[in-house]
C-alpha cells in the first residue's frame, strides 16, 4: 500500500486575531482616485469576440436548420423570404442566451457574431419588434459598429407591414434593409412555388414532427 | 415676537438644508472609502423631493400618520433648544437632560408608526431599536452627569459660555472620557453602522422603515436630516466649545463666523461617525447591548467620577 500524505495548513497560521485598529487601515482609500468608469462619459471596449448579436451571411446560409436544432432556448425559427431559395434563421433575442452554439454548429459559417451587446427598448409593441430579427450580413454590421463604437443594436426601427408582409429595417446609418417574409417553419410556404432543391428538406421536417 | 418666529424659521430652514448636505457628505465619503464616486452632494434633497411627490400613499390609520409627524416635530423642537452660535430661540431653557430626551423622542414616533403598520419586520425592527435605545441610556446618562458635575450647570448655553473661558470640554480628561462615550452613543443615535441595528438593511429589510413610502418616507428623510444636524450640533456645543465668535465688531459678521465655526466642528463629528460606519460591520443586538453596558459605560462612569472629585 502506498501511503498518501495530505498537506494541511495549520489552524494557527490561518486564523487571524481580531483587532480594533486594523479596520481603520481601510481609510487609506479615502483620497485615492475612485476606480469607476463614468459610463455616459467614458466607454469600455468589450473583449474581442465578446458574444454579442448575430450576423448572417445570406449568400452562404443553406437553410439546414442545424442552428435551430442546437439552440437550447429554441430562439431560432426558420423564415422563408421572398427571392431566397432556402429558409433563413430568425433569432428571437427575448429568448436567446447568447451561448453562440448556433454559430459553432453552422456548417457553412454563415452565422457569426459581433461584439455589440446593447439593445434597450421601451415597453411599446413597435419597439419590441427589434428583439426578433433575421440577422443582417456581417460586413454591414461591422461597418455600423466601427462607425459608432457604442456597441448598440444596428437597427433603429423595424416596420412590419401586416398585409404585404414586408419587413423594413431602418439601420442606424440611415440605410434601409427590406425583404418580404413569406412564411415560417421548415416547410416552404404555399405562396412560394416549391423548387426541387427544397423538396429534399420536406421529409426531414416531417421526421422531426413525429 | 415676530423676530422670534423669524429666528425659529431661519433655524429650521438652516437645519434642514445643512442636514441634507450632511446626508450627502455621508454618502460621498462612504463612496470614497469604497473607491466609488458617489452621488452629487444634493442627492438627498432630490430623493426627498421625489418621495414627497409620489402619487400613491399607503396609510394604516391615525397613529401611522401621527407617529411620523410626532418624530418630525420632536426633532424640530430639539433643534430649537440647542444654541446655534449666537442665534437661539429657546436656548436659555436648553438644558442637557431635556435635549437628550428630545433627541430620543423621534425614535419613539417612528416606533409608533412602525408598530401600527402591523408588519412583522417593522415589529422586529422596533424591538431592536428600543433595545438599542435602552442600551445607550447608561453611557449617555453618565456622560451628561460628568458634564453637569464639571460645569456645575445643566444649561447648554452656560456650558458653551464656560468653554469660552476654560477651553474646550475635550481638553479636560474627565470630559474627554465622557466625549468618547458620547461619540460611541452618537453612532447609535445616527443609526449608523456598527450600531444601525434598528435599520439593518439587508438583515431585516429596513426594520421600522419597511412599510413607509411616499410622503411618510419623505418626512422621515427630512426628520433624519434635522436629527443629524441637531445631534452633531449638540455634540459640538457641549464638547467642542460651541461657536461663539466675538472677533468682529459687526454682529452679523459674528453670527456668520460662528455658524461657520460650528459647521466645521459638526462636519468633524460627522466624519468620525462616517468613518466608523464605513469600516465596522454591524453588531448583533445582544452584542450591542453588552457593548454599551460595558466599555462606554465604564469610560463614561470613570469620567463622571473624575469630574466629581
Ligand atoms: S445559419 Fe448555418 S446552421 Fe443556420 S440554417 Fe444557415 S447554414 Fe444552417
Ligand atoms: S446564441 Fe444560443 S440561444 Fe442564442 S440563438 Fe444561438 S444557439 Fe440559440
């Protein structure tokens, strides 16, 4: 049998004597400069690759729904967009935990993220729409982030036209980002004529439902 | 007659304003010890304005409202009795026992209001506050006795005048002992750590104050400001020589100068209390009672004995 010795620190070395005078030492901070970041006047730089909002490369996303399957918060819903052959992920920031599993799992690296993390709205229906978006391409997002460097959500306002289903993102640099939502889910909506490429995905969607 | 009313009004306004500044100073100094920046100095005024302009007010009956008014009234009355430099409305009658008693009354008013709210936290807070009050009486009594023995009078104004002749009270050993005991007692009277047992934020969620909101809390803030002013003023009057400046020929200049001198002394008292509050953790109620009946009592009793020799 091999003998094992444990090292135990002695009680007498750890235990300090209570003192009346020593607490007064903490007064030494009274005239030192406070370690405070005065937030409205000073800014902090988030770490590189700080897990913030998502970006989506619309050209490389293949609509495989890998991201939707791994998302622990089920924050990703596939969305059919007019003019696009495949569905795109729509992320709900009311649920998202910013774990970035979806970015990790994406086979084509279409989904990415940037360091911006600030999104505050008032308790108004039209402002709350900001929390639900199909991420914009990374180049655009980065550009906005570099211009303002205040780490805010790049969309100022969203407009959703109920009849035409047209969504408009009013970006912070004044440009508009428009697209039309045809339907949600993995099945292509009836309005969009199913194309051969999408038919392959249909059985997969049904499998999941069972 | 009119002059007296004006004087009283001036004292009241001055006490409230300076009291709020004191509250601001406490917050800034505490923040600096924690290496924070802290709020601006006028923050307590903004807080009070906000509280007073709340729309909904909860009341639990007559005593609940009356207790607060009682506390505010008693504090104002205490301020009137303490000589403020050369200004004083009732300073001729401001005897030590009376002022000491008046400074404790607000606590009773708050207790009334708290107990009538029927909240168990308020009940616990009230019990603890009353026990703290009971504990501080012993050293407080001895300190007062030491003062009265030494100067041979109970009148605060005469004690201030006597210090003009014989130097500050804390320069004499028996009174220095009394002053140390009184300073420890002040900590409990301010409701500051280590003896903020009756308020105990985080332990019994604000104790007696747990049910107050809106105008009640606003009035309590005002009461706290005036009480801070009154207690520091009383301490500077009886131990730090008060503020009677007769260096200038004009009486207005003299008054302003004495107010300034008093302010410096009050802030000194306040700073010591703030330092202690920032660096010592809270006592439990049994420790506090034991503490007050032990060290401050021994010190103050020693002072009283020495003073009577
Ligand atoms: S973002 Fe990536 S994982 Fe999600 S559907 Fe597109 S390609 Fe698939
Ligand atoms: S970051 Fe995590 S929680 Fe948010 S959408 Fe991606 S997988 Fe879901």
